[in-house]
């Protein structure tokens, strides 16, 4: 459990298409074995400490003839951003992935720019 130590809590969110490999024969669509795709994400305003980040797939397009294997997570979480990591393996053929995320954490109580929002 994460304990928040001040009353200024920030919530940031977003959505990103990670890749669209069926269009150009990319690795996620044509490859086999372990594969990964990474996307750096910057928060709209820095948090006071690394926030909690919830991430999920909001669209996935896969080949119906192979097994669907997927792992998605937030990695390298800092006050200013994080990295979305999508992994697949085996014979899975993944055409496209879109991920959404939600970050919740403390804001700097000495930074009064939050009053502008």
C-alpha cells in the first residue's frame, strides 16, 4: 500500500498506440519468440514522488490463427514519466496495441501552479 503524505493529489491519464506492425511487416506481426515494444510517456506535470501507475490495453488486434499471449506493464516510473512495456512470445502475431494509463500521486505542496487548474 502506498501512503500519500499531503493533501495535494494529482491524477494524470493518457492513451497511446504502441505500434501498428501489420501495416509494415513489423516484428510483432511477423516475428516469433520473445518480443517487446517500449513507449516513453511524460506526465503533463511532475509529481512530488513517483506516482502509482495503472495501465491496461484498450485495443489489441491479433491473428486469429495463433495463440494470444500478452504482458503489459509500467516500468521505470519516475516523477516525470514512465515507460509502457508490451511483451509477447511464442507464435503470437500482434498487429496493433493501444494502451491507456492512469497515474495518481502527490504533488509538490510548495509549487502553487496547481492553483491555475
